[in-house]
């Protein structure tokens, strides 16, 4: 049985990855969290099958001691400040958490056991402004990030490459495009809109759904497909390489909204909230996952309609 360390195990992707590993009996899971009891909501149903470790990833000495104590075979580094709009409000915190957190992992592994395999959760936001003639986006695309979050993920990603080249660390860089599903935080677009619908159905919100931009296009994948890809990245991918994880399809935010509204019988008015607009927005993110598919055989299996229906049902149950 492999020993597995998941940083940010109580988060959205972390909790789903833990669930996947447990369901498939793939290893012994150790997971870091920040120490607040409220952080545990996402993993309450699997908590008895985890070994939880309080760890601030921005504290190098704590990170090093955690890795030394666990001595994992695999590290899935998912802990991050992951909300793009928050990165404009708190750029310093975003850069410190995402860059220094990853650097601490790399340095600790280099000192404790360079043989540990590390998956880092980079992001499609590193590609940023992509002209139409460069679509779909390949791993070789120029990086033009349009947010402090995107910049932080570029640094984390390229530091991973540098530590592989300089020290031979077994770092695989996965670049997931938009992913959603049950337990997604309500600040993220699909989760926010489905939560609003659930609140309208319950009668705790007026039948008015507040939205931001409806013209941008995104490539959505179900989180359960994404965490399966994360596992395969350490099983089958080449250290030092970068791999896109995506669906290879786009939906406009309007199409996503229409899909969500099709799952409710309520008559809902839609209003654009200027506060939800970003200072600069990536207009189109459409990925090419052929490199990852060739290496692992992975492809997305869960239709977006099921993802959104499951997300809406999650909020209906949670708000009941």
C-alpha cells in the first residue's frame, strides 16, 4: 500500500481525491489541513479513513517535519488560494500561499527524500490571454496570465520544472481547466448559481439570480474525472512534463446558466451584478488534452449535464 500525502485534503479537489483513493483502495492517506474545525465539512463522510495533519504550507519547518514524519510515496499538492477574483483583493496572500507553499514542498522533498513523486495542481489560468488562432490550448502555448492567481500558478508550475531539471525531483505538472461538481465552494460560478437556484426554490432568496459576465467561454470537466487524472499523472506520466486536463469543449457562461435554469421549475429573473465583473477576464479557455490522453489513456467520462445536476442537488440537500 502506497503512503499518500494530500495537501489541502479538506478542500474541493482534495476531498474528492481522498474519496477516489479510498473507494479504489489505492493507499494510506495522510492529509494536511489548516486546523479549523469548519475546514472538515468536505471530508466528514471519509474522515475515519484519513490521517489528518495540521500544517500551514507557508511554514517551511512544519512542511518539512510533516513530510519527514509521513515519508510518503506520493504527494498531491492541492492546497492553494484558488479563487481568481480573491487574488485581486489579496494578491500578497495569493502569491505567498501558492508560490511559497509549493516552494516549501519542493525544498522539503529535496532535503528529506528526493525520490518522492509529486503532482502539482497548476491551472489553465496560466495561459491567460489566448488568441483565437492558438486554440485549442496545448501545453506549449505561451503563458500570458491575467490575474495575480494566474501569475502565482505560473511561478509554481515553472519552479516545478526548475526543481526537476536542477535536482531531479519527480514533479509532474498538471494544468486543470475549469472543474466543478458537488462540494465546490459557493464563490465559484457554477456553484454560486446553483446555490442561488436552490435558495430560490427554498424561498430564502427572491427569484432573481445575480450573475457576472455571460460571454466568456470555459472548458468544464467534472471534478471526479479530474482527480482520477491526478492519480494517473503520478502512475503514468513523465516527471518534469506538463499536462493539460480538460474536456476539449467550451460553454459560454450563458449556456451554463441556461443549463442550470433548465433543472428548476421556478421562474427566475437574471440580473447582471457589476460587482461580479473582473478587472481583466480571460475570454476563452479551450484545452487540448491529447498529450495526457496519449500518456495515460484518460478522457473525461461524466457529462456536464450530470455534473451540474449533481451540484444543484448537493445545494438542495445542504440547504434543506
